[in-house]
C-alpha cells in the first residue's frame, strides 16, 4: 500500500507541474498537501484521515475541469484512509 501511495503522489506532482489552467493558489495548496503527506509518511503520530480530508477538500473547485487530477487525488485520499495511520 505504501508503494502505491508513493507512486500516486509522484503522479500527482507530475500532473500539477503539467496543468496550465489550474489556478496558482489551488496548485500551491495541492503541492503543499502532497509535500505534507510525503513528509509525514514515516511519522507515528500522523492522522491520515485528516490528511485525506484536507486533500479531498482541495479538489472541490476543479473537479469538473480536471477529472484525472481529481481521480488521482481521490485515490491518494482513499489510500490514506485505508492506511489508518
């Protein structure tokens, strides 16, 4: 599961770098969330449910315009929830 999560985070980072019509604030919020998830994967006191919720909340404004990005974020959020960290 961890390897899948890391691969999905890498895909999300690449997608964020290549999307041109995503607002700079939205992209920055997502980059920050991805960075936070990556940085906290090895910590014992991480609340993955909170991280998952934050990530899902970030997708609200671009669900229709970026369905693939939204799907990737959804997968990451699901994996975090399933990890139960």
